[in-house]
C-alpha cells in the first residue's frame, strides 16, 4: 500500500502530521528520524518533522538524505526545512527571539504546486527560534511573511523538495490541510486508498499469509482494541484463533458475563477464566497504587500463561497494541522510555511470535475498522478501561464489599450518562471510591458516617491530555441522588473538575 514516511525529530506536533495525512485517506508511518526503512518500495513521499533542537547545535539530529533526494518528494517542516537548508548550502541562524503564533503570508507563489488553491494572505502558525537566512542551493522562496523572509521554499525537479518554516499540521494554519493535500496527493501521487474497508481487506490477506496454518492466542480485555483484533483474526483464520479473557474480579458490574456473551455472539472461540479469588487474596491489605499494579500485572501473566500453555500448538500471540501506545513508548532516539500496558511477559518457553495487526491505527480508526467488520456498536464505542480495573479506582485496600459498592455506583453513573445521551461525547468516565475517607451525612432521621464517591469524566482524543467533561448540573444531580439513595455505604458524591495535566485521568 502506498505510504508517506514521517521522520520524527521530536516535535510535539509530529503525531498531528500523521493524523492529517490519514485524514487524506493516505497511509503513513511516523518513524524516529534515523530509522528510515531499508525497503521503501511502497513509499511515495517523505516528511521531515519539527524539533525542539537547532540544526547548528552539536547534539542536533542529522540524517543522510542522499538515498531519498531526487528519488522521492520531500517536505521539511520547521526544523525539517532548516535541516535541508543547512545540509545543502543554505544558512540557518538564531532569530534572536522565538517567533510564536499566527502570521499572514505577505507573498505567496500560488503557481507552485504546494500552494495550489491557496488564499492570498492565508494565515499560518509559526513556532521557531531559528530562521533560514540563506536558502539551500537551487531553491526559490515561495512564501514570506512580514517577519519571515523564507517562510517556504521549493527546490524544483521531478521529485521536488519543499520546506515550510510554519506548521501546516496545526489547526491555526488555516489552509494547512490543503497544503498537505497538495503535497501528498498532487506531488506524491497518493491514490487516497486508505479506508477502513481497504484496511480490513489487506490486513485479513496479510494475516493469512503471515500466520499460514498456525494457531494464535489472543488476550481479550473487553475493550475495543483487543476485540477488533479478535474479529480481524477470526475473519482471517477462523477457529485457529483462541481467545483468553481473564476476570480479575475488578471489572465493571456484570461486565465479564456481558462481554463473554458479546464475544460468543461474534462466533469467537473464547475461554473465560474466573481468577478473582487469586487476585483478591494476593491484593488483600495492599494500599499502594504501584504495588497493586505490580501484583495485578504479575498475577495476570501467571493466569494467562497457565491458560495459554494448554494450547500447545500455538505459534503466535496477538495483541491489541495501537499507535499511541507505541508512540508513548518511543522517544526520538528510538529508546524505550515507557513500556506500554500491552507488553506483558510472554510465556518464553512457548516461543511465541508477536502479531499486532492494528499497531498503526489511531483510536478513532480502530473504531472505524470495528464498524467495517460489523461489530456491535456498544463494543466499538465502549470507553477505555484500565487493565487493573477498579483496583485503581478504589483508593485504599481492596475488598469484595468495596468492589460491590463501586460497581453499583459506577453502573448508576454510566447508565445515566447513556440515558442523557452523553456517553459517546465523553472519552472515558468512571466512579472512584474514596474508601479511606468518611464524612457525616443524614439519612431519614439517622446520622451516617460513610464513604464518598468521586465521579470522573473526561474529554480527550488520545488520553495524553484531557479536560473534565462539562456534564450539566441536572444530570449530575440525578446521578448523585440515585447513588446515595441506592448504594449502601455511600453518603456523598463529588465531581472531579481537574484536567490532565496536571492531574491524571485515573486517581491512582
Ligand atoms: P492516566 O491516569 O495516566 O490514564 O491519565 C491514561 C489512560 O491510561 C489508562 N490507564 C491504564 N491502563 N493499565 C492500563 O491498561 C494501567 O495501569 C493504567 N493506568 C491508566 C487510563 O484509564 C486512561 O485511559
């Protein structure tokens, strides 16, 4: 499949470039700046991202473009544009002050293919401390602003090179998507074939080739990512896929039962393992959040592996890793800075190979693929839920009684969000039991001294940043009344109005 490669020099907006290009129905991969693939037969163009560094710094990131230049079109954005200048006879100097914000183009060469259909004084977004004071050899200036003489340049040729000092990927560059379209479609020749249906078709074909007649094991969590992987694999290899769904006892109310039913309805071959006794006894008395996570992680691997080993002829372990999981895990030098949640300990003695068919997808693309596969809507739109489940939503140690209280409160909360038509607007919602805090209340004529429940709901696009959801007071009031009246052990309800950062989505 045709693809654009984005080489990442560490800018915060690199992911956005990827998103914009996918929105143009063109497949793209974001790779660390020094990891250009050896085999690039399906690459149609290359984009160099921005960076927090300066090209003339000693520790700046440099690459060798000689294998790409003249063979494929290149677009350098900000640092990318400066790097090309620096490499090919231009000059980059400190601008003295950092230029940050909106500007309007004063000059624009609208005959240049990059600016096809552009408005005359189109608004662009700058964020840079360096300027290109001399263009690279063979380049002509194709756009300027009042303060930035070389806001964009072009080195013409069969496979041209472009550089823009501004960021086309950000919202405030009003015609940024048009610029990227001009590059990706007109210059690089994208056929814009990337769609959920096309993804399903090619992935199923590739999975059949990759897996042959082997057997695959997949851990299901009830979430959309692993469920989509299950259905894709099921379509590719049918009953040679065995799914394992572990109940650690800290799922939502009735979730294990309901999700098992869904999976069976999809024709999947699923083994459900109720390991709640083991998890809860190992967690008894543990209050520290990181220790809880460690115990759950360890127990999960143990239970999963014991089950997986029963499938003696399995050759592959499939996982629902998605793109943001991997981006979080890599820094620009390609070193792992945070191991993502999906990488558990594989049963080493089984020598399983990893199969991660949706590792290039963003969350909304996973959902589109789910729809294309005909999965039920409630599985597709389900909010993300942390692997350790309610364990990180019970502040303090975990008991069956506390889980029951939280499950009841959480179910009331989520049902009300659904009834109010708010569930799908919210990225993630859940109740938290502040089991170490007690406050006084009055019920009927009696004094109560019980725990509060905190409600959390956030809007987000990737869980990296989040704002609290602005749920109407009437809906919050109804939820609060219902929880306090129906859930014994709770006499107060609070709504969490913090954003991420500085807070996190989960309380632990
Ligand atoms: P935070 O709390 O870090 O959460 O803002 C970001 C996203 O990650 C989920 N999360 C987890 N998922 N294991 C998981 O599988 C975990 O230990 C874990 N901690 C947080 C959280 O629900 C949110 O979607």
